[in-house]
C-alpha cells in the first residue's frame, strides 16, 4: 500500500488544475470501448455528475446508444435513455474527439491469440489513437485486464512518443475492471476500485475521480501491483473451479453427487468457500486472464504449473460433458450421438445474461455436431448467435421454443446454462433424457432416472 500520509511532492500545475475540475465535477470523462465493462462505467460516471463521452468503433452501436437503446440485455434501455437525456452522456465513433476529454479510460478487449498468448492489439491501437490527440493535463487510465507491466511498458512509451511526459504533462494509471454482468447486488458503483498510478500525482487524480463514482477506492503502490491484483482474483477463481470440476469427475465415478457435497461443506462457517462445477469456463476473465500471467512468467524463467494444470482441467470439461451425454444416450436410449437430436439449454456463458464470450456452449455445439448430432438451442437471452471470433460458423443460428411439446421431440436435453427465466421443471418432465451440468433440475425439484448430472 502507498503511504497516503506522506507529504506530497510538488504537484504539477496540470495535475492541480485537473484535480480542481475532478472535484468540481467539471472534468469530462472519455470511456473508450462501450461493451460489458465500458458501458456500465460510462453510465455510473454520468450518474455521478460528470459529462461523459463514450467512444466505440461500432457505428451502429453508437447510433443505438444515442437513441437510448442498450446493446446489452442486462442494462436496460431506460438506463441508457436517462443518461443520454439527463445525465450528460453521449456516444461517438469519432476518435478525434479524444482531445475533448480530461480523463480517458481504456476498456477494450484483451483476448488471447490462436497460440494462447496475449493479444494486446486493441490496447496498443487505443493508446496510439490517444497519442494522436494527447494534450497536457489529461489523465489516462487502463482498465483492460493484462499482464503486470503493461501500463508502463506498453502504453506509457506510446504516449510519450508525443514528447509529453507522464507525471508532468499527462498522468497515467491502472484500475482493473471488476464487472459481473447481470449481478443485481454488485453493480459498478458498489464494487471497490483498486487503483495504481505512474507516480503520486497520477494515483491521487485517479483515486479522486473513482472516489466520486464508486463506493470505495483502494490505492496500491504501483500500476503493476494493480494489474497483478486483477490477475490474482481471476486465477483464484479458475483454480478453485478446476478443483471442483475434477472433484465432480471423481465423485461421479463413486456414485456421489458433488453438488450435495458442496452444499453440505458450505455449512462450515470457516475455512471453506463454495465454487460450482460446470460444463467449462466462459466469459472474458477466467478462461483468458490466467494465461496472461503464465506468458509473462516465462520472461522470468518461471513455469506456472499450477495455473496451467487448472487451465487444462477446465478446458477439458466440454469434452467430458459430451462423453457423458453419449454414454447416457447409449444406456438409456440405446443409440449413439450420430443423428441424435439434441436441445442445448443456454447459449450464454452464465445465467441471466446475453454474454457469449468464451461460452462453453459454443464448444459443446461444435463437439456434438462433429459427432454427427443435430443441435438446436434455447436461450431467451440470446435470440440469435452473433458472429464470434472462434466460432463464426454458428453465426445466425436462432433460439428455438422449449415448450413441453417441442422438448419431447428431442432425444436429449443438455442443460449448459441455468437461466432463471427458463422453466427447467417443465422441460425436465417433458424430456426423454436430460444431461444437467448445472444441477438446475434438482434445484427445480425434478428428479428421475432420465436426469443425469454431468
């Protein structure tokens, strides 16, 4: 932790003026990337009293936002319309307007490439776009998840190519996003914000800005420390999910229900934290972020065996689910996957959202069809599959009905995502066979020999 009681060094005039504007809510915030991270932050910042300019390269999305339409199902149109009409928010695809903003917050994707190595092309491209408009007195904050060192080793040199200096002319910080799409309790404004800066002035400016937007700010000693915090949070989840996924496989072989085990173990008031197994990992964070650290660790000659093993376990889960489904069809229907009609329940990676990033359902569909199955899906949150980076062949597929009569026509139902607004009880009663990766049927109170947990 930085020593927040230490006497500050001489404050650059540019920092003092920006601090005055932040505290007066006169500073204009520019949020770059209006997706699952950037849009909630832009709306929260506007509600906090700042004028906000949202930047995105997707012109149709920008047009829709300016007309009060949300591109994300878990963020309603009303929230966007309110921000547009009354809270000082506007969206634009004109990146020449970056100069207008006093604060620039980078919320762009950081995926992996086909070799499972970090792809920072979006961060680098955004930094170069900012550099073309960079002026004295601006604060630049990176929120995209990345390896420790990115802010100072990648972003800072690009910005300083302008001749302006970090800590004197402009200010640079890192604050990891902590969005949980669809979570009604922990919204953007309710989640504590970790902040690390390139120098004391940058840290103070970033903390002052976020303190006016979120409930609590947690300053740390450096941008690299803040970058490591985000990776640690997600690696913790990835490793523990891998553990329960492996336990599920072991206990299943022993005839033990892993969900019953976890529920009972959760009654211990100390020393245990429940994690739930599933068909594989989804979302931008857990399937991707751990590999940012394993990649960076190689620079120091360190092998991250524990993290990589967890990744292997989680990556294997969709194949194990398909094998479980094939086995259940063989035993209960005396048929194979080839030619079988399968209804996949849930295309999104988690319940109650429309987020398909890294969704295991995409992988499950590909694996099942490679085995000759005919796969349809039902997901009220994903009426149509958009084009995705890894599975472009699935683009355009549409959700089908899941009423009792329709369900009865399938050889098996595979529960991959347990949305609250799906009637799992009716589906389970109507289906010939259900393979449930989320324990949704048991939670709905339906049991029977035709329901197989996977």
